C-alpha cells in the first residue's frame, strides 16, 4: 500500500498537486490545488507548504505533475524538465531538501536518455513516492532516537515548527514527544511563537494539542525565563541545512535559543534527516540565508501596521547555530556527537 499524507498529495487524476494551506492554520483547514509551475513556486515561496522535508516531498510530486504536460520528444522534454526544476529550486534558498529532491527527480530523467518521455512518468512517480516513504521512515527513526533521551516529566523547548506538517509523519523536533505520547509517556513542551511568521504559535502548538501533549506557548523573548525557572531539560529544534562541520541553519531565532541553553547548561539538540545534511557545504558561512519582505515584521497579523510607515526592516528567515553550541545532531542513523566533521562523515559519506 502506498503511503499518502494529507498535507501533500496527488489529485485523483494525478494531474494536480493538492496541499494543505499552512498559511491558514490553525483556524482554517483549506487546500490548494496546484497545476502550474508558477502556482507551485508561489506555494513554496509564500509558505503555503513549508518545512525542509515537506518542501522536498512537495518538489518530487510537483515534478511528476509538471512532467505530464511536457513535450513527448526527448531533448525537448529534458530541457523543459530541467528548466522547471531549476525554477522551483529558486523559490527558497536555505533548506537543502528542496534541491536534494529536485536533483533526485532530474537523475531519473538523465539516467534513461533512450526512454520515451511517457515511459518516464511511472518512474518519476515512483521516485516522488520513494522520497515520501523514506521521509516517513526517517522521521520515525529520529523520533525513536530522540525519545530515548527523554524521561517522563521532562520539559522540552522547541522553536518554529518541525512537526508532521513540516515533514511526512511524526516530524523531527517534536517527533519524539508525539511518538512518546502514543506510548503513554508524558512531557511538557514549551513552543516559541517564532516571529515573524508564527510557525510555533500557529502550527507547533496546534499539532501538539491535537496529539494530546502538554504544550505551553511562549513569546520568543520568554525562552530565557522558562529556562531559568528550571522548566526546560532539553531544547529540540529541526534544521534546514546541516553543514559538514555541524553548523546548522534553522528558523531565525534558533541560534539565540542555543546560546541561552548553553548559559543555563541545557543540552541543545538538532533533529533532522540525512536529506538535510549537506556535506558539500563546508560551514555555516557557506549557507545562503533567505531574506524576506519587511512587511512580515511591520504589518502582517496586525489590524493596522505596528511600525512607522517606511521604517527599514531586516528580515532574515533563518540563522546558523554554531556547531559548538550543539550537544548532538539526531538523525535516522543515530545521534552524531562532536566533533561533527568526523561523526557526520562517518554516518553519511
Ligand atoms: O520558513 P519555514 O517555516 O519553512 O522554516 C522551517 C524551519 O525552520 C524548520 O525548523 C525546518 O525546516 C525543519 S522542519 C522538520
């Protein structure tokens, strides 16, 4: 039986991609039906679909849908396929999963130059399905490794959203708590609201509530006090790109959480699948950080703008946590410990 996830799936005729619009959560459960490359590009760029593994899964199925409308003859098909993949890849620069999934889809095409375009379609669908199936297995394994660290009653602080809708199932950073809850374990989770786009408030607290987990929503600037109060035993976050030396890009504000955790002696863990590890990227300095529209800070969510008109904004969507602040990187293959240059290479090279 094929693995299907609700938040990214094919339409019945397989000519369109259907996604849960994450911008409308938690109040509205609305789906977008996407048929063109422009619609797919916009869905990623505007964060209708988001989370590093989820955009990789999305990209796989998107290329299968788009391939059905491409020319039959091979040189033209190949050119159109590469062009569409490069276009989708340009929608967001930081999460490596997008490029990783698109490269996998391109390799299916490049590996069979003599094959008719129509015969490539089942192979492309199978590859997209494999990306999804592998993510489900990886998230489950990551959740098990993370859960093994936790004792009942522990408090875990997380930042942004690395749950089921950011992946396939379970998620990464909150996967251990979701898996634990299914096994009757009890944890307290503190979810940073995650300015400016509120993934923690809108998505993480919603997913954890739905899973019956004790979740407390805090503003980003409250992480220090909950740590000082002794309520946090671990910090777990997801990742968008892990460099070869362990430097890790994740949602803006993650590095601040790691610095606070160091101050209070709380272990800070990154949780992510091998599809997020980029051994070709030497350090965090080589990761491109997406910069977004300043209106997300000035006026989004407010009934009226909350900043003087025209004020200058700096709105990086991600930051890099220095490897020295990371106690471990929890992957599907186990937990990498410092020095990461060796431990990551040993597992993933
Ligand atoms: O801008 P977003 O919402 O796509 O950022 C998402 C994150 O930073 C997540 O923590 C990361 O992608 C990991 S999702 C398992």
